[in-house]
């Protein structure tokens, strides 16, 4: 079963606009990760935020985490056509015995030139 | 390091045949994940290894699927016999420490069972 659920399922914006994607999850986590997947390719890690962190930045990416609401958001600022891809959140479990990295359904982002 | 390497990139096989997918981990990584991706079910975790030992195989669909890590840098996923519903893209990913660190994905194997 999927741990994370991304919202929206699809997002279409113009180049230069900001894109915001949300992720909700169900159980307590050690960390939450965001990945990008271009069509026909493997997933590429973007950013990892730990449960004791609230916000993290990497270039044009900004991730927030609200553990009380069990939700995270990924903001891409000043989007480019090259940002067109599917974006997934994934959660790392709190318990140390297992280590399932489970993914949501993804958000398909289209950035129009 | 060349990253996680999967082979073959594409595989077309007839129903009932055995299929073996291969994965080479990044040197120094001790965790391996096998995933299956389809439009209907998204990304499903099939099995997770840590230090060559299968820790969680609850995602393996049925006995037709088996995975091994004969050494620290290599893994295989075998389907025997294959069925059309096994058609999907299969990814392996490695990490330094399970789900506590970033995972590096291979390019995937697109499997078509006819």
C-alpha cells in the first residue's frame, strides 16, 4: 500500500511560475524524501527532510514538513520547461527494524514554455 | 562511480518463460530495494535487502518471484514462470542506510510478457 499521497495528481503551469505539490502520509516517519522522474527514466533524489526539521532549501526547491498534520510540500520557484516531470514523495519509517521506503502516486508537472 | 546499473534495459518474453533482471549497486552501499512501476499500481516496493540479507519481502507478489544478493554489489530478480500481468518497469535502488538516506535508482528494466 502507498504511504504517501501527492496532491494534485497533475499540474500545468507557465514557465517562470511557481509550482507547489503536496504530500500527505499516514504513519510516523524518520524522514520524507522527494524524487523526480523524467519520462522513461529512473527516479532522481531531490531532497531529504528529517522529522525534526520544518523547512529545507536546495537551489530553486523548498520543502516543508508538518509532522503534526503528516504533510509535506515541495515548492519549485521560477519553473522551467526542463522541470516537466513526475514528482514523488517517499517516507522512511520511524522504526529501526525495517526500512521500507514507500512512494506516493506522484504529481505530473508540466511546465509550458 | 557509474551509479546503479540495471540490465537488460528492455526485455520481451513469452508467457511461461523465466526472466532474470540484474542490478549492480553503488560501491559502498549496503541497502538494496527492488520496485515495480505500473500505471495502475504506481511504484510498489517488492523487496528490501540490508547487508545482503532480505529484510522485507512482503511486497513480492507471489512465489513466482524471487530475489537474491549473491554478494554485496549485485542482485537478481527472477520471475518464473512469467505472466502478462508481470509486464512493468522494474527498478532497483541502493542507499547507504536503508530508507534513512537517499536512494539512487537505476534506469529500470522494461519487461513485456506476451
